[in-house]
């Protein structure tokens, strides 16, 4: 790519338009993060900030308007009351035009934002409400794709009796319920298939040992990234050969380096292509992260944050003014967004999905990858997204554990 063009979300070449100097446009991200209780979501925030930097420094502001994005990140401290307050703050701020790049396990905020006419582009949908709310624009299938992808990967690897190692989150009992019900959906008795580790655990090894009893594959969904790393290391140290399957959100270059030989062969249900794929949009993401100094955060989570702002920039191209109303209209008019090949085509012009349920589920694919020689590579010949079996996202049983919308 020459230095006189820049690839935007539609994969077409546009003149490079330089640095934005106009009146800022405020965008809010709401993040479930607390340095005391949880991983601080640094990788997600890095993706958000890198994308904003590219928009402001290279693309002449949001939608080419000359107006830079002013990103404000609200952290919830994993407190339900504070989470609601964060949503109300965004809704009450007349300068805020959208909520983008969020990761929040709270079904209340979508309603609060929608009542204020605020469009939301979550980094990953975490509650059932986000699959229903007409003002939510999902770029991926969230836990339906991640957990469904892990199950599909387990069966594709030859497993017949997979189990799950997850986290028992205080105050969120349905997080465990959803895994129980997902296993039930496949005829697997949860009482012998699911192990829920404590939210704060000094040594994950006993839980790893317990998770492999009576199963032929283990799907990891541990909230704390350190627990995921330590679980894979413990598997290696204990000499366990049962396949482990993780989600791409858990992996960054630093994590892969820390895993070393312990990571070899671990299967991954990613939401985006492996980094060996020749994808225009992914090259833009990589360039953006490097230019922002965030290469240590490369991975699914930073990529999902980055793409939310790329979509916002795509949807606001050519708008005469940038307001809550115009941003919402711009998103509803998007019919062919791929992020330069970083996601299958997304069409927000009408409700879609694999069935009557989850009308805002526009993308129910995952990307099968594996850890080989310390890097992520495609786990299937030729690469490409794998579409989930339709009965996974359609099932009213597998996801009944989510709070009601």
C-alpha cells in the first residue's frame, strides 16, 4: 500500500486525509475492569485507542469529517450499581454520540443506552439483551461463537465427551449456568462435565486435574487471563494429554511467549483470522497497533476493540453532521461491512441471524486456530471462518442461563 492511500472498512482505497483538527466527537467505552479484582482489559483498551489514533492522525477524523474522536473509557469495577451509573453517565452526556468497544456483563446497560437513542457497538456481546436490542450492532457472535466454537472444535478434534473448566463469578451465577446448559444441549451431563474454579484462586492446578476426569477434551473459559495461562502451564507440568481448547480472547504475544512448550497444540476458537492470513483489514489492524506502540496486545480482544471503531468510521463516512441520530442512521445503512476482510460481510439494514432467536446476531462464525511453535496458525487446511452449526445459536436451551432481556 502506498503512503498516499488508506484502506478503510469497505476494503476500497481512499485518499489519505491526514490529521483531524476540528471539534472532537465524544465516544464512550464501558469496560468491566478493576485492577483489584480482574484483569484490567489492557488489551481491549489498546485496540480501542489504536483505532482512535489512526482515525484521528491518518483519516482526518471520524468518517473523514475533520473531527477527531475523543474516547472516554468508563471502568465498572465489576460493580453492578457502578455499571448502571456508567451507562447513565454516557446516556446523559449530550456530547456522547455512541458507545463503542465495550465489554460489559450487564443486561441493563443496553436498555439505558437505547432509551437515550445511543447506538452501541460492543467489542463482544456478553448478555442475551445485546443479541436482541435494535440499537446494538454486533461485529461477532460473542459467547455464542466462542463457546459454540469451542464445542465444535472439540468434536472436530475427535472428542466425544468434552468438559468445561470455567469461573464461578460472585453475583453472576448464570455464567456457570450457561456452561451447564450448553453441555446439556449436546447430551452431556453437566454434573460430571463442568468444573467451576473459584473467582480468586492461588493455584489452578487442582481444578485442572479435576477438569480432565472422565472427559476427552476440556474447554477453558476462565475470566482471569492469568488463570488461563496457569491452567495450560499446569496441564503441561502434570503431564496431561487431554486436549485443551481456549478462546482467542485469552491470547496475546506475551501469553504465547509465557506458555512456551506448554502451549504447543492447544486448540483455539478465535473470532478473527490467524496472523498468518493475508487479509487487508488485518494488515491495517497490525499497522495501527504498531504505530500506537501496542504490539504486546495483539490478539482477538484488541482486534475486536479495534474493529468496532473501524466500523464506526465506516458507518459515518460522508455524514453532514455527526450526532446520535446520524450515527444510528449510518449504522443501520451498513450492508456490506467486512473491515477489509477481517470479518464476514455484515448487514445491519435488517434483523438477521440463523433463526428466529437472536435477531442481532449477524455473525455466528469462529476461526479455528492452534498454537504452533509459539504462534497462532490456522487449524484447518486453507484457513477461513467456520460457521457454527445452526442449532447452536438457535437453541433456546443452550443460552437460557443469560438474564432475561
